[in-house]
C-alpha cells in the first residue's frame, strides 16, 4: 500500500527541477497532487507527465494564490518555488536585484505561514519550505539569496512556535538541500558562475562540494517527512545531504565546525 494514499498535496513550483522531483515522489507515494507554477508551458508538460494531477497557473507571492492552494484542505503544502538568484558579486548589484529573493522566496513563505496561522486550516497540515544550504555559509555572488533562505528557516521556527501557542496542531518544516544540484534551475546557472568566480573548471568545482545530494534525495526526504514528520523536539530545520537528513548542529559536527 502506498503510504500517502488518501492524502492531498500541493507543490508550489512543482513543474521543474527540484519541485518536479518532489511532485513525482508524492504521486508515487499515492498522494493526490496540485502543482502550482507561473509558467503555463511547464505546467502543461508536468500535466502530460503526471496525468492524474491538477495544475494551477498562479504567482506564489499573490495572496489570492495562497487562498486557492488551501481551498481543498491539503494535508501537505510544499513551497519549492523561488526566484533565480543574481549571480554577480555585490559591487555589481543594485538593491532591486540584490533583494530579488526576499521579494519572492521569503514573501511566498511568509504568506503561506501567515494564512495557515490565521485561516481555519485543519490540524496536522504539514507545510514544508525548500530552502538552501547557502543559509549556513552565505553565497557571495548571489545577492540576498543566502539571507532569504536563512529567513525561511526562521519563518518555519516562528510559525511552529505560533502554532504551538495557539494550539493549532500544524507542522512547519524547512528542508534545505546542502549543495547546489545539477539539473535544477538554480544549479544549472549558478554552478558555472561559481566555478568561474572561483577560477576553476566546473568539474573541479563540483568535485570540491562535500556531502552533495540530488533533487531525488530532496524529494525522498519530503515524502519521508510527509509520512512521519519529525517530532517538535527534533526541530523544524533540516539539511539534505548524501549522508541523509541532518539538523544544523549535527551537520556542523559532521563537517568539523
């Protein structure tokens, strides 16, 4: 028996890259799925690949979109959408470009958390923000990207605390892929940019990335947490590595930090 049979899931940004891998994994686990995205062509492609899903062309930074994704009382909501980060050093950016990910990734996470905490969302609903390992160490040629991803970790913590205080029974988690990944929108653009910035070949740059994970690893982690979310005592922020899913303290210990 598929362990998510009877569960309803929404993947915001589920038509490409990591979001598509998550969408595939949830369907394979038996979930009924709604994929939300802005690109109608990509949505049509994922609908052809996964014919039993529903799709919605909408912007995750629009409050009406957030209302729509909760309309059918999903059990699992995954935010995998986000803007492409700038890939230039600080001195080459203006504020509008630097703040790109604050106005998209953070805003979408905030709107989802805010809605879930204020609307009559059913208890045990799981909300997962897909962040980035850049939240740990920064990312000097991607503007405000790393800070925005760290803020998504904070938002999951704040939302969980609010849910606990209000006795709403909701579960908020952040899953952060530890390393850049190939075959994803961000990875395919930023890996070459960082290799050039570091003065090395792409192959050498990728070889230096410790504990690399794949988008399929991230997807499997989402499904595992949808089946059995970690306890509140275990925390709300997790990093996906090739060695498994780790909390920040455990990851830092593993890296000798």
